[in-house]
């Protein structure tokens, strides 16, 4: 498996975990600056991950195993936090 796609996929998961709840709050009428910044940041992460996946040569991409593992862990934690937040209704 190419590290580039795992790396960018983890960034996309983080972006979706941040952006989707923020977009839901915006649709519900919460127009605070924090919610707006989270929505823009989430969309930016997903767009950047997609762009980098298309434009970067997988053979030239280098990322250490530790950095990749840390990013995957962060993606799992943000996804878990989003799921738990939705379940609890906070």
C-alpha cells in the first residue's frame, strides 16, 4: 500500500471529522466564528488531501513510519470523538 494514500486518507478523515459536525451546526443556525472556522478548516483539509493525492508521485513521497502512525492515531481519535459526540447528543 502506498504511504501517500494512507497519509492523505488520514488527513481526509480528520477533515471530515471536523468539517461535517461544523457544517451540521451551521445548517442548524449556529453562526459562531469557531463553527465557521472548523467548517472551513475541515473542507480545506479534505480538498488539500485530494489535491495532493492527485498531484504527488507516490514513488517520490516519503514519510517516516512514526509520523504515519501518529497521523493514523490522530485520525482514529478525531473519528472516535465525532462518533461519541453524535451518540451523546452534545
